[in-house]
C-alpha cells in the first residue's frame, strides 16, 4: 500500500423527584435525583459535556489536504502492517466485507496545547451480524475492589507502582472468526482495488475487539 502525500447522546427523561413531605416520619424519604439537563446546566458538571465531543469533526478529504493528518494516517498504517494485522485476499463467495473509516483526534498535553495528531482506522462494526461475524463480545476486566486492594498493599509495604499504556492495544487481539474488511481509503493497492483485507487480529470498531 502506498502512503498518501458522530456521535449523539439522547438525554433520558428526568426522574421525578420526591419533594413532597409526608406525615409518616418512619417512611424513608427518596433521595433527589437530577436529570442530565440539570447536570449540564451546573458549572460543576461542565466536563461531562466535553466527553460527548471527543473526536475532531474532520473528513477524510479534509485530512488529505493537511500534511499533519497525512503523517498521522501513514503512522497508523505502518503500525498495522508491523503488527501483521491483515492480509490482502479475494472476497470469498457469500461473504460481505465490513467498511472502514478514518477517525481523527488531536492529542493535548497538560497545558492544553496540541501534542500530536492521531489518526485511527476504525471498522464499521455496526454492520456485523451476531453468530456470523462475532460470538461473545464481553471483555473481562479487573474489579475496582481488586485494584484498590493491590494499591493498599503497595502503600503498606512501600512497593513502587508503575503506570503504563499499551499502544494500539486492540491490534494485539487474535481473531478466531473470519472477518473481511474493505481496503482503507487512500491506501488501496493499485491493480487490486476489488480485493479485500482478511483480518488476522482485531481492529478498532469490531464487536469482538475488546474481548480479543
């Protein structure tokens, strides 16, 4: 492959509050519940709104005109190739390839300045069919109680604690199912545009990616 040179959240209806007084003092009063709109209006919960707008609203065509995004896309493809994530092949008869899209994100540092530009290739997992493209999707994770227990043990015995991050973590999961995706925009192999990519390892956006 050659190098190149939306989300919405519907707020649920607010839960009625039990603000009426009662003559029965033995009956416990229900705690007041706040709706999402009330939290949005509160200055203390402004950060919740920020979580709804995470990715940059940039199209692939717009990214092609910016060398920073071009470099970010090239780095993503190189990481995928190094990880042996897929192989180019013909689409088997009766199979349907899953589409892919580019998602762009500006990574910020503690001072709020742009640290780097990140482009991620994401599969359109919403087109996958249960029982055909994937089976189990849940991902086992550590319970918060376990994490707190380990931290308390470390504090008691003065053990050092290290924090780490796995780069492109989802790309390390080996797939058991046969999953085919379309070639990514801007990186289609010349002369083999009709071929597809068979995934050997998980890709962001797949239903089974977290579990893999």
